[in-house]
């Protein structure tokens, strides 16, 4: 699912918000299952051709939305329980 993510740099929506929206929609649809480990920020930034900070900000927004849980040293995981 994340491999199919296409960003629109010309959009008024910031890139980090586009990434957050794509991942959040995937989680809500069940395309990204609970407990799944998201790609590292470096790997996803490289894959999407964006700055790592862009992905870090997207993951921070997802954590604030209580959709993912960062685990220091282990990665970022989709929460097992939805809010």
C-alpha cells in the first residue's frame, strides 16, 4: 500500500500531510493492518524522494492522531486498538 503512494508536490496540501493522509486512510481501510510496522523514516523518505524530516512530521501527526505508536529503537507500529 505504501509502495503505491503518489505525492503531489504542486498541491497546496503540504507533503507531510499528504503522507499522513495516505497512511491514515490505509489504516482505517484495513490495508495497513493493526500491529504492522511502518517503514523507517529514512527508507520511506528515500522511496518517496522527500526529506526525512517530512516523513518524521507525518509520523508525528499519525502518533498525535493515535493511529501509530513509535517504539524507540524498534520502529513505528500501527496501534492495535483504535481510539
